[in-house]
C-alpha cells in the first residue's frame, strides 16, 4: 500500500491556545447500543421499541434494522482496539435496557456480564467510561403499557437505573441517565420520526415530563450505590437564527431555541417549564404533580451537550417558526448546515442564563458523509475540517469562561443512524456492513496524530 497516500491531507489540531491541548481535557468517541450491537435475539435480550419501529415498513430508509448493525456484540474486543489505536482518553457507550432486565423486571445475568466485560476491558485500557442508561431503546413491553406517556415508566426507569448502579457501580466514571430527551419526546411523540412513532405535541409534552422525572428519580436511586461516579444527562441543543431583522422573525428564533433547549434545560436547572412552550402550543400543559419539578431538578455533576447544526427560521405568521434553509452554505450528508459558531454561542448563552450550570462535556459532535474506501483509504477531508472548526468553537467558549471538560466525537464507527439506517456514515472508522471490515478514515488518523502530539507536548 502506498503510505504517502494514507497521510491525511489536513491536520485536526486546534489553534495553539486551545484548551483542547490541555492533557486533562478529555477526548473521546461515542456510540450507542442499538446503533452498533446487533445480536438482538441473543442471551435473553427482549424486544425494544426500536426493534418494532425499524421492522415497521416505511419507518426506516431502505427498511434497515439494527438486527445485525456493526455486530459489536460479537466484535467488541476488536472494536476496542480501535479506541486504543486512536489513543482517546474516554469512551461513551450505552447500555441496552432490554438486555439487562427481563419482562418481569428481573436482572438478566448474561446481559449484565456483557457490560461488565466491556467496562472492565475499558478500565484495563485506562479509558474513562461514560455510560448512558437510555439511548432510546425502551423495552417494548413497557411501551405496551403506555411507555413514556405512562407516569409509571419513570419509576420503572429508576428501578433499572438502581439495578445498574448496584451491579456496575465502581466500573463507571460518569453515568448519563437519558440521551437527548428532546429527541425521545419531539421525534418519538410529536413528529413520529422515531419510535414509538406518535404524532401529537400534547403527547410529546407529557412524555418529556415523564422522561425528566425518570432522570431525577434515577439519580436519587443510584447515588447511594455508586457514590464515587458522576451523574448527568445529555441534551441535544439547537441554534436558531432569524431569517430577517424583523421582530417577528427574531421572536421565531427565540421560540425555536426555547422549544429545543429551554424545554429541557429549564426544568432541569430552574425547576420550571419555559413560558414560551405555552406560546407555541396554546393551552397545552403537561400534567405536573406537586414535587415533580423538584425531582427533575435533582442536582447533577455535569451536563452533556450534543450539537450538530443550526436552523435558520422565520415567523410562521402565528405562534411559531418555520425553517428557511439558507442557500450556499456548507452542508453534510444529512443536509445539516455546518455552523461551528452556533455551538460557541449556545455554550456562552447557557453559562449566562443558568447560574447553576454544571461543568459541561460535549458528548456528541460530528458529521455524516458518503464515505467510500478507495485503495484502502477513506478521504473524509470535510470531517477533519468540521472537527477542527468545532474544537476551536468550543475552545472559544472556554476562553469566554464556560467550564467545558471534554469532547466526544460522534461516532467511533459508522452505524445504524436511526430513521436513516446505514446510508448516513458518521464514523471515524468506516464499516463495510457486508464483511464487517473496519477501515480508519483519514479523520481517525488525524485525530490520532493530534492526540499523540498532545501527549508529547505535556
Ligand atoms: C444524535 C443521537 C445519536 C446519533 C447522532 C447523529 O441525535 O444521539 O445516536 O444518531 O444524533
């Protein structure tokens, strides 16, 4: 193989004064169970809402499912060598609830052993373990009882969380209760794009309330069993910019951000829902019982932030906003606009708006491209540029005083991208799904080179 051709065209190193150079700034890669594991019928795993959804015709592009995915359930040891190759400090993974508890709520020892082996191997490699409890794979039998629309779901989630803290306590650096409750509520219940595929914003409000309740109850249930670990949640955040200077468009952008960010962050950090929600959905309020908001605002040790793109909006002439895609901007394979400044501005805004903002980890950031292996090389120059620009955007927020402690690339490898199936490739490593061959993209090599240089300098 021609080694010269293998060298990345561009580096990934951020600006010289970036906080990313600090040895104690955590650099990692992220994945989630349903997107990579496969082996959906093995060792007592029970069905989840994503098994049902992906097997429902018309829900996922090309009728793809997570049945096999990256076959990580069988290939995890080799996949962890990819982490060693990169030299990252940390790995973010998720536990599949349907693997570790049966339909009677009893522990499944085989599923638990799988995650114990994973976590022990990661610790053996000196990697910090960021473990998400809920990355969208709700057991189907709980959905059959109403899922997140049923208040009881929050209590079932806390039971599961407590079991994990008893079984896996001491093996986890940082627990994440929920990944992106906005997506679970808005895409799952409001827009029908994700499991369980419902389309009613009133339901989304109620589902969000129960998700956030589950988060607070889980932290309370877990801390006594695993007091040394850190506890937090991961929120996807959206940057909304007004299409014009008109007051109506400016208000539309505010409403966009309230719907994406404050809907989740206000209850967590201010123990209240934003007024703007009522403006967007006149008359609609979730059923909130006394004490619920205090439960939701249970103190956390960190906040995970996932950021991908910005949305340019205008007023819809009534109470809301609609997207006006900007022409001539750089986009990714998802059609998402590349806009690193949005991440900087959001982080600075959160630090201003929330006096009690906990330390932040960027728990996901990355991009999809239509990557191909040519002579053993995957030339993903756009991803290298994307990552470097976002490193610099986060660094700018840090310079402005925001306490950011780490950054995880989404994703370690190409995987099942939910409603888009396998077509959209977010990985640092390319996956050939026919052979399950992993190939380092140029971005993986560039990240490795940056990490090695950082180590040399410290
Ligand atoms: C986030 C999800 C993650 C991945 C990225 C692209 O919303 O948390 O699983 O699909 O988007």
